[in-house]
C-alpha cells in the first residue's frame, strides 16, 4: 500500500507503484449481470456455447465491465489521510489489450503518474493496469484522474 498523511503527500509520491495481493475472479454471473445493466447482450459475453466456438474460446467480460472493476480492484492500494472528499475526476486514456475470459482471475496495480495542487485540492493521475493471472498481456491499462479535497 502507498499511504500519505494528507492529499499534499501525493506530490512526493509520484512514480510509486503498488500491486494488489489478492486476485479477483470474473464469473459468468457477473458478466451476465453487467449485460443486463447495460443492455449489451452480444453473444461473446452471454452465450457460452456459441462463444466456445468464437475467437476467444469462451465468453469474455465486457471491456467496460473490466473498467468498472477499477474501484473494487484498487481499493486500499493508495490511502490518503485527511481527504474529506475523493472524486473520480475522469480518464485520460483507456486500452483493453487482452479480453478477460469468464472464470479468469485479475488484479490491479497502480502507479502515481502525476500529482498537482489545484484550487480545489490535489489532482492525481494514476496508471492502472489490470493483469490476468497467467496472461501475457494486461486486460486493461487506464490513466485515471482523482481529485482529493482536504477535510
């Protein structure tokens, strides 16, 4: 874990990287629930029989599902003390180099890419990489931006 006492502490933490210890299994039930929530029922996600004959040999998680897992997969990796408010400020870049097949295990690593003081607080940029256990390429590489407002 990367821990800083205050949002300003992020300014000195640029370049540091942390990787989660725990792996998270992406089950077909979660993929199906995401398909329901987003109305994206493409067969590569929700039809195991057809997908077994498709390009990935299995159903795969939606790329946006993998993206949506970032908060859960990165929880506790960076702790910022005295932050009264933490706001998802957005994304600068997102890529999905490798699909996540149903039943795969994934985990996240984060690098503090940037940190700058703004009138609102400290805006930090992170590179988040979600790797697939045993995979040769990551499932996702995203540049996220978070605003930390002091308490």
